[in-house]
C-alpha cells in the first residue's frame, strides 16, 4: 500500500462524497462523519466535494469551507440533454453531470437510499470512475432495518428470502403462523400487477420473498460496482462475509469523535456524594433509538435518589414524541432539551455524568459513544452491534439488554449510589480514536484503489 500522505502523480487527489442528506437539513451521524472526514483529508493532500440529495431544487453552497452540491432525488433519471436525439439508455443524467463537474478520482458513497444508492453507483460505474461504499447503516442488509432477527436478538446478516420475509412480517405485526405462511410465498413480484393497483399493501405482502431476494442481488451489485466496502464495525464485516462478499473487498474502519473532542481534556469523575447524578440521552426521538426505554427505567428508580435525566433530540414520529413529553411533564426528574446542534454536543455532554444509548437496532457506531468516551463519560449502552464493540461492560460502562428496562434501572441506581464505581469507570476510559485516524485509513484506502486501478490499466496495455 502506498504512503497515506503521498499525492497522486504530484497532484492532490479529488474525492466526491455522496450522501442522501446533508447539513443544514440533517445532522445525523453520517453527515457529521462526512463533514469531519473531508476536512481531515485535506491534510493528506486530498480534496473533497460533497454532493447530496434533497427534496428541494438544485443548490450549491459551502459548508465549513467545503463545496456542497444538492441535487433532486430524481437526478439519476433526468437526462441532462433531453432533446439530444441520443437513445434513452445512452443519455447522460443530471447526476452524472454533477459528478463529472467535480472531476473526482474516486466516488465515495456514504448512504443507501433512493437519493444516494445503487442507481447512483451504476451511473458512476458507466463513467469509469472507481467507487467506494461506506455502510453507515444496516439498510443494505436488513428489510426490517434493525438487524434484530424476529425482533429478539442480533441477526448474522445473511439475507435469506424465507427468513427475511418471516422477520419482516413479524415486524409489521403479523401473528406467528401468518408470518410463517408469508415466508412460504413464491418469489413473485406483484408490485406492478393488477393487484397492486387494487391494493398496494396486498401487493407488497405477496411480493415480500421476492423483495428479500432483490435485496440480496442489490448487495451483490454493491460489491461488484465498488472497489471496496468500508465496514465501521466488525459485525458489519461479518454480515457482509455471511453474504459471500469477498473478504478482500471489505475494509474495517471505525468511526471517531471529531477534532473538537480531541482538543478537550478528558475529565475524570471523582467521588462526590453531595450532588445528583445526571443521565443524558442524545439522539433522535424515534422508537429505534430507545429513549422510552431509559425513561421507563427511570420510572422504577426510587424518587428519593438524587438523579436527573436530560433528553436531547427531536423526532419524526409525533405519537412517540408526544408520549415521551407527557411522561416528562409528570416526572420533574426529566428535562426535555430539544434539538442540540452538533456544535453544542460537547457542552451538553459536559453537563452529564453518564450517557445512555439504549438503541433497539444494530448501530454501526455510534459516534456519540466515542464522543462521550473522549470526555471520560461512562456509557450505558444496549448490548448490540457497534455499541457492544466499543463499551467494556464493568470496565468503562454498562452493556444492557435492549428490550428490558429493569437492568437499566439497576444500572442507574448503581451510578447514583456507588460513586466510587462511577469514578472508576470514568478513570478506566480509553482515549478514543480520532477523525485523524479515520482520515489516515481512508487516505491509504484511496491510494491503494488508485494504485490497483493503475496496475490493471498497465496490465491490459501490456
């Protein structure tokens, strides 16, 4: 592999980073990762342009000094020259024009959505530009989206039409026998049939095994069209290999806290029995993030214990958010903080003693865990996926069931009543990996891809 900071042919490397959403419209972990990565890569003589889908019109601006181009979700299907007389299958799309204008050496896809996904990879491949995919979320592997097999525990990730259909049906509320019958359906696509026109829901149900098979084909297409797939966690690597993705195609590179956290000193919590312990939740107020679990756990904690819960975030599920807000109104120990912009995350974390991450799905990170650890804040996390890979139970935090609030109650009580343990967990915290480490990984990967591509070209010429 070439040196990570070596330019290509004496010039700076150019990368197009493609995402399904971006600032200022969205501030999730993927967007934060991409923003910080592009900045950190500049120190490796690598420049970046960010292109991102939007449900609005075409736009162009700078964000943190980096060029951002926003394109409509249907940009891959809109020809750049509709009246050119060229056959439709040979026409260039608006999306391809945007990529070409950025003149990238490599196209790096960070999403798997309708606005940034397989169709975009295909169009870039037709342009002869090498691609890399980072799997920030498990949507390419799981129809349910959580990677929880039958909702009961971690899935190995292997896409099996019958098993996935049954799991999906259970997720949609079908009783066990009905879910089993659904899994026995033939792989028939009814979404473009008369049934679909009469009842789209019935057509989707009848097509479920076919949909699972399609997901498997799409994953294989991802591997074929990309030079490498970046797995942010070991479990993602295992899931990819379970689907016969060649191991040499997969690169494991964990996410990291941004430079902001590197600049802040790690704070060790010393014993102090005189103050209340603050538990913090920071994330989307949606069921899969599990804020309700930590709230249910707090409800079981004796009222005379000095503890407070700060809940930061917003959500797109009105009923779920309303239910949480109603509980908070009845419990003065709960503070609803609303949206905390990412620039304010360090300040929020410094006001808490423990971070709760009760996710009900297999996280590939999450970045917030590493941000807390960078500040010496113990984490109470669900014993799943990337959280389980980053939190050492009993050493620097707690790993707890994703579906039972009672162990979380016990952990909260322990944090409040055993201040020595809380201080010990904080002092055991390892300095987390930095975005500079991630940039080094990606710089080496880009240069490796470029070297391999050059070798193939020379081989063909010979």
